[in-house]
């Protein structure tokens, strides 16, 4: 597949400390001179850590499998090409829940750095972009059989001094059109779910998977979580969904090229039922605000490319 960025050493610029990228044993770690960092497993191209302002922003279960045996319970698993259990009568019908992207091993395609307008006082680069690829040829024989399309995914993770950007590009390299869904299933780390509110989803319609799997409209501009929640919001007008803690801004999640979001927290019983969810009261410290295209299907004709992702800002 095409390599958007050839792996190369980061060239020094300015005199201050430089960003660093380190790749070994199936993971890639990048850091900025500010101390902000991101860590990505090649397994699933799963972002398992993003630190900004000295604080970890992602929740990863203490029992998460990081050895490639099971999708990671936490961080940012990538859902593709189907969301949830696929409908049996669809081309994705033989795939497992959430598809194969989160449990396939991706290729590290390389890094690039750039200096944005607000350059660091040190004079160093202030963003690092890491690219990962997964194409049909890298799938297991079972997955190839279950979804026999010729595709190429490029997932770009950019660590900036003011946030984290993740972008998934899906290209149809074959001759047949295909349909897919995608979602960045982000587990955000929060201090206390009882003090969290999610804003920016007011007046949006959602399917409530806990209640009755039918469509509702959110009346309140602010959503608080007091029990299990699994809602699929679609066609969201506002680009940004923000998470506040104790009434103060904590994380801003901005959708880029996509307009759906899932809000999920398993709460007490579902957390107990998941072998890889630890500690069991960890549901108090996480909330999934997931961005994607999951309402119906995205159709890609031969040669077409789709792009969708998010920009997340963490408040100090
Ligand atoms: O346990 P999994 O496969 O990682 O899925 C976790 C959750 O992922 C969410 O995106 C779904 O809306 C939930 O229904 C699902 O339970």
C-alpha cells in the first residue's frame, strides 16, 4: 500500500528540546518537549495512552489484554467495518462485533513533524503525526473470507501541543463497491462519573440500546449519567461534544467529517459481566464518547476514499 510518510529520523529544528518517537515491541510512543505523549499498539492501532498537561486522558482497564489476544478494553479501539453485531443479511454479516480493525495487527507507516502557528517557545516542532496502515492483504484468512473486499485503511494519530487528532481514511482499492461503518471507540478517563456532564447533544435524535432500541430526542442540552447508558446519536448538528467535570471544561471532542456519536458506560452489572473490565468500579472513572459513521452504511465505490476522525482537546 502507499506510504504517506516514509519513516525517517526527525530533523532537529530550533535549539530547544525535540519531539521524540520510539517504536519497539509492537508499540509506538511519541512525546513532545512539553511532556505530552501518546502511545499506540500496532494491535488494532489502539491508542492506549494520551497524556496532556501531566494528566492521562484515556481509561484502560487493568485487565485489558495488550498481547494481541483480544481487543483492548480501553483507549481508542477502532470499529470497522461494522458497528455492534453486524446484521446477518449484510455483507459484514459473518464478522464479529465491531469488525476486525480492532483485533488486526496494523503496520506502522512512519512519522512526520510540523510546526504550527503557535510555535513552542523552545523553537521545537510542536506536532507529531504517526501513520498506521491496514489493508485487505494483512487480514487473517477467516476475515478475508468473511469480508472479501480490497480496501486500505490509513489511521493518522497526531499529537499536538493543544490536543490529539485521529483520522481514519478508508479507500476502496478494488473493483466492487462496499458498505461500512466506522467508530473511534474512545474510553475517556474522568475523576467521577457523578460529576460529569456531556454537552452538545441537545435536540439530537438517538437510539437507546439500553431502554428499547427505539429512537428518542434528547431534550436537555446537558446529559448526566446515573446508570447504564448505550446511546447512538446520529446527524449531530454541533461539531463539538464536550465533557465537563464539576461544571468545568474537561475534554472537547470535535467530529471531523462524521456526525454520529455513541455514549456508553456499562455501569455496575455490565462491568461485572466483562472479564477484562477491572477494577469493577472502574465504570466511575470512564465514559465512552465515540465518534463515527454508524447510522446506516457508508458506501464506497471503486477508487473512492472516505475520511472521518476527531480532534480532542484536554483542559488542564
Ligand atoms: O464489549 P465490546 O464489544 O467492546 O463493546 C462495548 C460497547 O461498545 C459500544 O460502542 C456499544 O454501543 C455497546 O453496545 C457495546 O456494549
